[in-house]
C-alpha cells in the first residue's frame, strides 16, 4: 500500500470539510464548523489494483484575513480545489490557491470541484467560466457533499491521476 498526502484547498465555507466527511464516513451535517488549522482524515482506495491510503489534509478556508501556508502544502502528492457554485468570489480564491499550490509543490495532479450541485439554479459560476478553467487544463467536476453526488468520483479521479503519473526523476541525463 502506498500513502499519498492530499490537500483540500478552497475559500471559506465552500464545503471542503463536508466533502471529506462524505467521502470518509458517508455523513453530511448542515451544522457549519470552521476548520482551524488543518484536520487530517484517512481513507484507503484501490485504483488499478493498487491500494492507496489517501491522507486528506483539510485546510482552513482562505479569505481576506488568513492565507494558506506553504508549510501545509509541502509533501503533497496531489490536491483538490473546491469552489462554491453559489458564490462566484470563491472562483478567484480557487485560482489563487491553485497557483500557490503549483508554486509550492510543483506539477502534481489536482482536481477541482464546484460544490453545491444540488443548488444549481442558484449558481453564480457559469458555463463560460467552467470552459475557461478546462482550457487551462483543469479537471472540473460538479458535486454535492449534501447529497453525496460526485464525491467518490472526485477522490477516485485524483487517485487515478496519481497512480498513472510517472515518478519524478532526480537524475539528469
């Protein structure tokens, strides 16, 4: 079994913790609880006959008062960028966090999800913006932590990318 550190990134109250809880324990709570610092959860998945222990680092939400520290990102094998479809401002936060993560951990796999698909009629993030993200080579999924929609797909998509990625070599020709 291999162990992979995964960071959950996104703005304040986009549903990072709810996605992790739904994936790990298959539960959802309407009671909002702010993550302070980082919470770590684990779940084992099997991809292409390879067992992977996903160590999920649920980082506090970024806003104008607090920013994700590079320290939390170091050593990540991949990350998930979460946006709230009902709040367009979470898109700008997601773009900034993805850039921070890329600068800190390099070109590791990542997946993004627009959460709250159960409230699609209230979304402020439109198809044009989603296509722009995909044009930047982002994997953009839709999900609902509340209903469990797209949650397993999100984590398995990232796990698959990590298994299929060739190891980085430290040797030069």
